C-alpha cells in the first residue's frame, strides 16, 4: 500500500473523532452522518488490510453489545443519543481488546469535564462570553454535558493499540 493511503487510513479515525468532539462542543449534537462515516470507514479499512472475518465479526459484536447498553442508558436519560451511537461506532474500531481502557479513559475524562462544567456554572458568565452562543449554552445549568468530547479523546488515546491500527504497522 502506498504511504499516502496508509497515512489516510491511519488518520481517518482520529479526524472523525475530533470532528465529533468539536461538533458536540459547539452544537451539542453528534451527526448520524458522522457515525455512519465511522462505521463505513472501519468496514472499508478492515477489508482493505485483510482483517480476518472472525476479527471483523468480533468487532461488530462488540459494537452491537455497546450499542445495546448505550440504548438502555439513553432510555434512562443518562446519555444522549449521539453519545450512544458514537460510543458504539468507536467500539467497532477498537474491538474488545482495547474496549476496557477506552471506557476507563472516557469515564475519567467525562467525569473531569462534568465537574469542570458544574464548577464553572456556579459563577456568572462575563457579558462578553455570554454573547458567544455556544459558550452561553454550555454555561446554562439546564444544558447537559458534551460527553462526545470525552468519548473522542479517549478513543484517540487508545487507537494506536487497536487491531486495525496495528495491522497497518505490520
């Protein structure tokens, strides 16, 4: 494979995750198109690098399991729908071998983000910052937490340990 294709393949996941984080920060939404792009990119790359069908199947099973749990969490109002879809698409890329470190990082980063927002929301927002729509929305106590930021950063942190990433280095 050419170095350009390898580079594109290795950076597509981090780029899509960064886009998810910024999207959640600025709009409190994670697009279905973005999640579908993550899924499609994994499928294309998995076949491109020749991952065995059993490995691809295991990644799909892990993603389905994570999606099922995420749907339960969503039904209780614990997470947003976009977060649930993003975590499942991320699990597809990472697989079972990297899932636990990913979830630990996502939990720690999400907890830190939540505590930061709760603390910041206790103080009045300066007028200049209130004029910036996304900052004003983040400061609103009725607004949730853009957890996609934590999910994206956690995914990027463990991506280099994933089977798909490692297959490009072999």
